[in-house]
C-alpha cells in the first residue's frame, strides 16, 4: 500500500503547523545537540594529541575545560529539548494516529 506524499504533508500541516515555533526550536536544538556530540570527541582527541606531544599545562587545561564546557552545554540543552518535544507531541508517548485521510482517529 503506497501512501502519496501529499497525505504526509497534510498530516504534518494539520498537527505541527499550530506549533511551528516550538517545532523549529526543537529542530534547532536537535541540530545543535548533534554538533556538540560531534565536537566532544574532537576536543578529547586534541587533548590526547597535546599530551602525546608533551604540550604545556596551559594547553592541556584549556582543552580539558573546553571538553567539560561542551559536555555541560550538551546536558543543559537536553532538558529544554525534551520539554519542547513533549509540548509538540514529538516524544512518541502520545503520537497522533491517523488513517492518512486528514482526519484524526479517536484514541
């Protein structure tokens, strides 16, 4: 059974359009979280490289604080992201179900 893509678009418009700002903010937080998840190992790698190169203490301390900062920001962003997901109904707990005909089904 193939469902036309315009039915998906109608479903998204119906349920997400009233909360467009929250949906965009959630998407932005998601992308920022992914970027921080990618940055953490890179900072750790630079710290290890600095140790192997016998770098000065100042560089090691700076890299350690940068890693801690990235981790703290990542944790701080996860809370508001989860709240926004719940507000938008994107957390999977109460996903609106539909017969893909544009009308919501009774839960």
